[in-house]
């Protein structure tokens, strides 16, 4: 295996970055020959040539200053309000504990609200919000791709009958556009169960045999050793199977992309030879089951506002979400090999770590905030969602060990901190709830101004859900956008259903996550387990076995509280006390059928006539 070109990177990247900083400071046009191309060219012995015209660099620093000022203002306002509420009649030890925990959650609340406000402003004002945060779209040239792109899909114990048909649709569409020779499909298996591996191999080989000779070439291989889990599988492809491909587009087993979306990603990469990763926005595939249908309805609105705001101030140092993205193979292969952690465990949430490695090497990581043509499936029921959520939580908590690695940019370190904050908030919110109950029971807060307390709770709720709420406002203010959901009335019904769903889902989910993170801190370990993707019901016993601790916590808190304290606790208590029937009901076929027939929380892909919407 070729040795990684470490010496050129260590010598040339700082020099190139210094040239960029100097050019920006002097207001000059920045030479396009930046660090990534320098390292790649020196490592391969090539002469540097200009493949794109010089472009004026984006001035991201002022944007980051403005964003930081907005986020800090929101943070200060939340903390001031919390101090006014909790300290109005002196401080108990429990009120001090509540404030300390709130100080830990407030950064995420401020970040969420600031991202949403910036994103909402761009979505409402910009003529083309997507191009406003992705300048390379202006340089995209017409015509077929010049480079070869591999489409890779990683599978592990998957039902191939569900995986292969969307791939066939994509490959056929690429062939119809006359670009089949510019793409290859690689099915990369990590399946270990012998019987499932045999079934998978038969299905894959039948799929390969059925493809037309003039279509996109298809390859299948299975690893015997699962070294490095998915990230190891992808790197093994880069080392041994990539061939002459310049890029690869990674798909998960439940994710899909349209030919139009794929070609747009390739065109952007060819327009900017410093772009290492371009992450496409990902929406939920039309879902039949009630749980994913309601969950992804809100997630879609929130991702649009959040992603747009974040892309505006993060610029070239954006995130990577692991799939539905296009990646330049050479820098990825050179910089994104992930060694085991000091304790010997493998990095579970590999994607953001790979992005930070590329940031540090001077490569761009950007987000394409368009929704069309990029989708994924979501877990079909609450138990499946929580299992996936806990795996992500375990992966993000590993980032503590990476924060002090040398060579990372400040934004790369912030990306890791942001990922930690996403899950660290759960135990802090759980601590706030427990401390508030004990404080009320012991007589603390008896003279608290209830109006001020309500204002604090409302402010926290708005900041936490600001991306989704402002995403809803955007649709309601844009008749053309609302029409895709069946009109404003139909969309508003979906919003009401989703908000009720979230009110019952979130507190129980947060407590479940908090208990898991506490166990993780005590030594519990979690691996890369296969994910259930099939719609199925949830039995009462299964739901009770998984969520009895949350129910017990709700029963104890309800028994201890009374009067005004009980009223203010009801939003949380309702979720905890009803979590078991909620898990069963949101997986029930009858509720799911009623939601579909009533078209409640329907998305544009579901409502559009066949062929009229750019879908996978």
C-alpha cells in the first residue's frame, strides 16, 4: 500500500495557508492553487496547472463575527432571564444547580436560534438561497461530466430487496441521460452472518447480471474483516477499488438520490478543484408509518433553516453527514484514515472527523442546501429511533478525545464541540428537571414570579425549536412552497400534528438519552449494530420493557408535585407518563393509515403526480 504523503503536507500546507491569509488581508484576488492542490500535486510528482480562473475569496470572518455576536446576545438574554427567575427570592442549592445546568444547555439554545434566524433571513430575502451560501454554483458549466464518479453504497445485514430497486432507478436515469460511462456503482458489504451473506451475494450477483451492458457498470465485494466499520469499508474502497474515479458519492442502505442531484454534485466538484466534500441536504423519504412521517415533517423544515444559516457563516469549513455527499478521492484517501482511539476503540461517528481532517489540510467542505433529489429513510418506530440515537450519542461523546489533536483549525474544533453539545444537553436537561422537582418539594421557589418563569420556558422552547418553527413560517409565507404540501391549510394541519407529536416525544427521548449517557460514562460500550428499517408494530410488552424507567420517573414526579409546580411540569410529565402508549400508537398500522388517507404531514414527493417531481 502506498505510503501516506505526510512530509509534503506538513511543509506546504502552512505556507499555502499563509499566502491565503496574506491575500485576504490585502484585499487581493486569491490564487486558486491552494493547499489541497499543492499537497496532491507534490505527492504525485505533477506540475501545478490552473484549471479554474482566479476567484475572489469569500470574506467569512465578518460573517462569523456577526454570527457570534448574535449567538452571544441570545445566550446573554437567556442567562439573564434565568438568573432573574431563579434568584428573585434568594438562592437555594437546587436553584443554583438548575442555573449551572442551564448554563450548559444555553450555548446550544443560542446556537440553534442564531442559525435559524440567519437561515430564515436568507431564505426570505435571497433570490436564490442555495446559491447565496454556495458560490460554486455560479461557476458550474453545462455539459456531461468529464471525470469518472463512483457511487458507493455500504451494506451490512440489509434486506437487498429494499436496497437494490432505488439503485436501479438511479442507474437507469443516468443511462437515459447518456452519461453511463462516467459512473460506476460499487456495493460494499460488511455482512458477517454467513447465511445473510450468501443471500446478499446472490441478490447482488443477480442484480449485476440483469444490468444492460451499455449501462452503468456495477461491482460487488464483501469484506471478511470489518476493520474500522463503515469508515474502514470506505477507505478500503479508496485504496483498492476506486480505479480512475476522481470522486465518489456515498449512499446509505436507506438513502436515495436522483440523477439530476448526482449530476449537480459532480458539476460543482468539477467547477472547483479545491472542493473536497460537497454535502447535499437530505430529506425524509415519503413514509407510511406514523412515527417517521411526523418526525421527518418537522426535521425537514428545521434542516432547511439550520443548514442555510450554518452554511452562511461556516463557509469552506462545513459539516459532513456521512452519506448523500460527493467526495474527492485523492485528498480523502490522503487525510481521512482514522486510527483507533487511545482506548483501542474505533471512531463510531467518523464523518465529522473526516471533515475536520480535510479542513486542517486546506480543503473545502461545503453544503448544498437544496432539498430536491436527496432523501433517506428514518427509523419506523420510537424504539428503533432511540437505538440509532444512542449509537450517535456514543459516537459524538468520543470527540472529547479528539479536541486537543494538533493541526485542527479553530472551526474544526468548534464542529466537534457542536457535535458534543448536541447530546450533552440531554443529561443537563434531565438534571434541571430533577433539581426543579426537588426544589419545589422542599419549598424552594415559593415566591417565584410565574409570569417570568413562563417567559423563560417559552424562550427556551422557541430557541430549541427555532429552526423548525421558522421553517414552518417560511412555508406559510410562500404560497408556491406551501402548494407542494397541498396548500397552507394542509400544511398547517401537518404542523399542528407534528408539534403535538414532538411535545409527547421529546422529553421522554431526552431522558432516555440522558440515562444512556450516564451508563456510557460508567463504562458501557456500544458498537455498530445493524439498523431495523422495516415498518412494524411495537408490542406493549416491548415498549414497557424499553421505557419503564421514563414512566416510573413520571409517576414519582407527579406524586411529589402539586399546585402550580405540577401545572408547570405537565408538559414533561405528559411525555414521561404516556411514553409507552405513545411508542405503541405511533407504530400502529391504523393510525398510520389514517394519517396517509387524511394526507396529514404529507411531503411534496408524496403528493406530486408521478414524474412531476424531481425524486429518486
